[in-house]
């Protein structure tokens, strides 16, 4: 009986660890009172140890009460010296423009995972930063609990 329990535990541990085997870095910035002020620019610092391509994802969470159908963000990729090596303005559709149905995963809070760099090869190993700024008309975006970055090995 004990042997079966240990085997079940081992299978569970292996299964759970396999789910994130490609993850290198993941971090979330939580906004106070779910309000993203335009002067708040979350910064995510991570280390790259090899020259293999990386997949970089942006994660945004919004509530069902968010007032716009989309969200404009700009990300900035910086090297160790703080020099910008890549940036892009992106438009994330949070709600269907015709039906108003929320996109993303969730019920009252929806998570959107957006691939911003599908197979990016960093110029060299070292520490990098990604900054994320909101570019909406309102200075304070209400109903946005968090934003985050995920860096993982790109699939071959």
C-alpha cells in the first residue's frame, strides 16, 4: 500500500513540474486598488543564460467592468546598460467589438496572454529588463488588477 502511495506522489510531482518546464522567468505586478496610473511603468528584470530563442509573453488581467474594448500598451526591452533594444505599441482586444463578449480566460476577472516576441534571440547572455507602459486616453485605468511578463524557451 505504501509503495502505491509513493508511486502516486512521484507521478504527481513529475506531472506538475513538467507543466512549466519551458519557463525561465515569470513575474506579475499588482496595481493598488486595480488602478493603473499612466506614471506607473512596471519593470521586470530577468537573466538570459544562453543564446537559444526565447518566447516572451505579456499577461494582462482586467475585470468585466473595464470601460474600453481594447488596451494599448508599449513594451520596452532594455539591455544590461539600460539601452532600449526593442519596443512596440500593441493593441490588446479585451472585448469583442460587436458582441461585447469578454475575451481571455476567466469569469469576472479575465486574463489575456499575448505573445509579444515569439522567438527572440537575445544579442548576448546577461540581465535584461522589460518595462510596460499603458497608452490609453485616461491617466488612471480602473479595473486592471495586474500586468506581468513570462519568458520561456521557444518551441523548436
